[in-house]
C-alpha cells in the first residue's frame, strides 16, 4: 500500500487485488497508466475484459491466475498459511465474488523522457 498519495499524481499505478475463498488466498497486481486516479482505479470490472495476454504482463501473480480463451473461464490456485492449495475456477462474476481487497500498491512517476 502506498504511504503517501498525491491527488495530482502523474504516472502509473500498480493495483493489487486479493482473492479469498475460506482461508485460501491469492494475489494479482497490474499496472494502469493514463489519466485515472484514486477510486476510479479500484474497480472489479477489469475482469469483464481480461485476457490471458493481459494477465501475462501482471507484476504479481502468486496464485497462477490465468484465463482459458477457449473455455472463457478463469483459473487460480489459492493457498492457506500452511501452504495447502485450493484450485478455483469461474467466470468474471464468480472471481469478483472472491475479491476481498483492491488497493493502490505502488505509484511509478512519469519520467521526463517517457514521452520522447
């Protein structure tokens, strides 16, 4: 989680999502650039249009979250504190129902050379 947030921030946000089913947990994190900030970034509707091509660019994926394009279904392996695993699958709505946290985990400022 960020320690200080500038409401005029220019750059890239890292959004971290926590999935949970019973005591089993997994995380994903992805980057969002552009002219959005704050609460507008913390939406679970990203799953509606997520593809495996996008998922392979995640900066964190400790639950092997992936999408089967042919079956049109998401898969993940959630883990408990003891390392026990729970394989889960579902569509975007079912995975949205497993979200217990969405946060801005980091901010990456624009560099002056980024637009050259």
